[in-house]
């Protein structure tokens, strides 16, 4: 998602430009296939020989390696893909492979690092220009009905899902947090695998609104845009809220690079960092205090 502002600005400045994405996972390919600004997606790992034949038969004007740290897969693609001009981020392992290296502080936000290519191309980009966004996807009738219900209500959102086990907060702590704001309405968001937990919270918390499960990140983003505040332990939902301009309370394990490089972007926020490396050890009172500061 943090590549979307770069793609958006390139397309806006050069409407006829061909933008090709080299994807290393099915999830990344699926995400970008919905973006009308993307010309083509090349899945590097699905059929490596076929992929290599396809990209080497083309002649690209510019190649940009978005990784700012050594990555075998990205470096290999940088060498094998023909391009007249190659750009990467400054790193000892990148020397000699690129025509231009961009030197930015390692802890700079990745949305800004991705947009740094615009500067190389002589394109000015403001903080707002570099805000993440999501390509539109179909929205179910159930979600559309929910959005009408939420219009003007401005509830608080809690996202209970996370990408790794040590980033999950416990169901009981979510229940305690929601219960500590009896005069507020809450929307519980989750990934498909956590739907049962979402529904249990909706049933056990009187001030939680019963909502249909979301089918994709775009549906979740439509709900997030209707919120007053989002509480989340997951960085992808941090990016979604940043894209919608929604204040964030982020629950983090102790990982400085996650906070500085993949944290909230250009929105009011409070970050709560676990002392133990486990998000589950954060106490509800601490989260509630951070929420009060943003409400």
C-alpha cells in the first residue's frame, strides 16, 4: 500500500506512462491488479523462467528497486531486468548496480522513501501527495448498507487482527477496552480468520455495532473512513487509516523500525509499545488513556 502514492503521482504527471510491477507474492499481485494506474504485473516466483523471458524481452526506460536494505530477490531482479536507467536506495550492497542511489535516513517513513523517486524525476511531491491510498474494489450491498448506517455516527473502530502472533491483543482485553467507553459506539474489524472473535465481541459488548465481515481491504477502508478513531495492532490497517486521514492508536511490540518506517503517516496518533515484545502484555487502561487524548 505504501507504493500507491508513487504510482498515483506518476500516473497523474504522465498519463501515457507504462507502469510495470514486479511482484514476489500472490497477495501483492492481487492487490495491484485492481489498480487502474498499473499497466502490468509480473509475478517473479510463480514461473521464474517464464517471468524472466517476459521481462527480458522488454526494454524498460527506468527500474526502481524499492528495497532500502539487501534483498536477494530484489537485487537479482535489478541485475536481470534490462533498463536504460536504474535507481535504488543507498546501501553498501547496492553500489555499482544502479545509476542513481537515493540517500535517505533509514528510519524515514516508507511512503516518503517510495516517493523519493519523484524527486529523481524532477517531480515535486508534498506530504499530502505521498499519502497512501487504496485502488477501488467492488463493495457488497451489506457494506454499503452499513456505511449508510454509520453516516454521521462517527464510531470508534478496533481492528483485532494482526499479521503475526506476537502482535495480537487478547479478546478479553478488547472487551475490557470497549466496555470502558460505555457512551461510545464501536465497530469491530477483523481479517476473515478472526471473524468468530469479532462476532463474539459484538455479542458481548452492548455498545458494539453488529457489522458484516469485510471481504477485502478496500471494504475495510470504507468503514475506517467513517470512524472517529482506529485502534489497531496491525500495520496494514495503520496505512488504511493514514490514507483516510483517521487518527490512530497503534499497539506495537518493541521494534523501532516498524514504528518509524511503517507507522502512521500524516495523522494524529498515539503509539503504545510493549515492554516485552508481546502486544498482548499491553494493559487496556494504557490504551484507553491514549484514546482519550485523541478523542
